[in-house]
C-alpha cells in the first residue's frame, strides 16, 4: 500500500468522523434560540427528538443536514478513488460520529439520517424503497424508532441479497451488515422500551 493510498484512506475515514460528529440539532437549537435537545425528551440530537423539542421546521433542516453527513462520507472516498472498502468504513465511521460526537462529549443521535444519506449515494433505488417503509411504519405505530429499525434492516437485507444474487463485490457487505448493526446497537434502549410497551411515540411532547 503506497503513501497516497494511505493518505486518502486517512482523510476519508478521519473526515467522515469529524463531519459525522457535527451535532446539527444542537447547532440549530442555538441559532433559533430554542432549548438544547439534549436537555429534553430522549436527550438525543437526532431528528425525532429535535421534532419533539424544536418543532417540524427545525427538525426537517436538522434531518437534511444529518443526512448530508452520510452522503459526504460515501461520496468523498469515491471521488478520491479510495475504493469500496474505505468507502464502507467511512460511512460506518460517520454513523458512529453522529452518535458519539467528539464536539458534545461523545453524545448524539442514533445514526439513522447519516445511514440513509449514505444509502442515497451507494444504493439510491434501495433508498427510495426505504422512504415509504420508514414513514409507513411510523404512521401505523407512531414509533420513530421502530420505523428506523425496520427500514434499516430491510435495506441491509436487500443489499445483501443484491450482492449474493448479482455477484457484486463482497466489500458492499461492510455497509449492508455494518450500518444496520450500528443502528440496532444505538437503538438498544428503544428496543427494550418497545418490548416493554413503554416506548415514546413520535408525537409525544418532550
């Protein structure tokens, strides 16, 4: 492995973590003079809690900016010619950065928006399928966490199936398996509450 390849990998992965860690929910709360989402609701900085704390307009902006973090993490390694392995790792690192932000004491969201943003770049057709699944589950159950878990898992299954059936490079599995695994890990408290019938609905006030 030459120096250029190493440098591209370091820039791609390091940059993905630093960009992924930008806590847009907190930044926007300060810009609009609203309460810090870490102090209310679930205490998370992602779109669902920002919606409860700051309302739909701010939540929509935060969600788009968080989504773009994942898109950048997927697109930059591709533009730099880093290869699928680095690209997959960079995406996972961006998801981790979103949930364990170095700017706010390693707190953050649950990684769904950057995971979807990366999917838009890597597998746009799968991303399109996930939109009605995500919102459909939320509409039926009022649980944002359940919509995230179902949509992310289904996306991973579809990509794994595509790799196996179409004979695509196995490096695609880094994202297909790693992203859903991280989303489930960051939702483990939600899963416990869902099983106990105590999960907070999307429309429950903070």
